[in-house]
C-alpha cells in the first residue's frame, strides 16, 4: 500500500501541502499579536485543506494550467462533512494533533466520524460495536480510510506529518494499527519532479583537433661589459 501511494507522488504532495500551509499560517499569525493555540489549530486545518485542493486541483481550486497525472487521479471524497481526498482505493482525512503526541491520540474521544474510521475492519471486536449513527458502508465499503495527522511548532519552526490507520483505543492501547512519518528519509526523491535533461553542445568532441606547432623563439645573447 505504502509503495502504491509513494510511486505516483501522492505522499510527496501531502507533505508539500503541509509545508506550504504551515509556513503560511505561522507567517500570518503570531502570539505577540494575541493569537492563541486554538487560532493556530483552526487555521492550520483550514489552510491545509485549501492547499491540498490546490495541489490536487479539486473542488473550486484554480487549475495549474498543466497536465498533471496525479491531479487527474485524485478526487475530493469527504466523509460525513470531514474533508477527504481519495487516491485509488484510499481515502485520506485530516487530523491535527498536539506536537510530539501523535501516538497519544484518543480516537474514542474524537468525533463520531473519526471513531467510525478508527473501528473499520474490526466489527467483530466487542468494544467496537457501539452504534455511532454512521453509515458503515460509507465509512468502509471498498475504500480504506487513512488519517493524515499534522502538527507544527512555532519557535523553533518544526513540522510533524504522519499517515496511518487509526485504532479505536478505548482500551487504552495503541492509537494506530500502523503510522509512518512523511519525511525526506521515508519518501525519498519526488517522482513528480522530472530531471531536466542537459542541453547537448553544438560541437562534436569526436572531431580531430587541429594540429598545433610550437615555434621556438631566438633570444639574442647580450654581453654586458663592466667598466673597470
């Protein structure tokens, strides 16, 4: 699954959107101006949503003007009002977490939609039979719903971005079935960036060089007479 999301540049696009959203939010808001943590949280979520729409050219986002295979493959796929984007069989929803605490998320205390996502594929577990009033076919169906967990700190500016499959942890257990950071090390080179081919020179190096001959220069001997 990870490789399938990686090869088309989908994961790189998620990270690009988060980076641009974070820089935009921290560039516009400051604690000295009176903005509090809630202001950063709401803005970070909203701007990240807009950046993802822009990169994937969905919803009302302005098209980039060039043919992007990834943009053609991604569609907006919200879930019960929660913004989502689908790439193949995978839908991604957003979740902002406290910086440094992505593994401490309590999905059982989150919204009904996030609880429903966290219980997908575990319908036989007794602790997960709580009726949340959701359309189960809409939550699961043929789509696997993942969560993009995002956070950032202002000073120093640091960013956290994770993709994973949440686990309804009402039992106090792990918050994720699996979760992976989106970093340079885990993503590698961006497949959306095609290397620029170098321009070939106008001359051909295979042609024989023109023979050159060095000419010796005669230097006249100079006698110096010393007066006695």
